[in-house]
C-alpha cells in the first residue's frame, strides 16, 4: 500500500512538472533565431499569434505541434490561411498538415526532439504543418 502511495505521489509530481513547463512555455512564448510568429485566425476572424520553431527541410518551411496546448493547430485545421513573421518579414501561407509517412520522417530527422524535452512536455503526439506560400 505504501508503494502505491509513493508511485501516486510521483505521478502527480510529474504531471505538475509537465503542466508547469507547458504553461510557462505558452505564457512566455520565448523567441530565438529559429522561431517564427504564426498568426492564425479563429472562426470569428480574430487573429491569434503563436511563437513556434521554424523547421526547414527540402526547401519547405514547417512548424511542429510539440506540446499539449495546441489550439492554434486546431484553428489551422479550420482555416489554413495563416501568416508567418520571420526575421521581421511577414509572408502569407497556406498551412497543410503533413500526412505522408515519408515527409513526416524527413522532417523528424531535420528536427529531432531531445529526450529531456519529451519528458518535460509529457510525450505529446507530434505533428507537422507545412507552410506553403500563397
């Protein structure tokens, strides 16, 4: 019984770490040399910005869905017309979720995730979105 309590406490602590990490990333939205700001509109036409890592593979630009909070991704599924700002330049794109295994594997190899990152984010399923210029 004591072992079950210890395991339960450890699971709760881990869940708390994941929630805290994901919340801080979402709140602060850290930017760097390889990040872009993706502007996605909701069903009412209201624009929402999200800072994401920019991935390049075979001359294409991608963003990854690496976290549990992914409302921006669901908005893209509803409205694929997005804008991305990178290095001060804003370009309009059509966002296309990656569906082929070959393309998924190629982009994964271009931008692998570290085990520590996967642990801190709670092992969310990973998806990619290709940004095609409009």
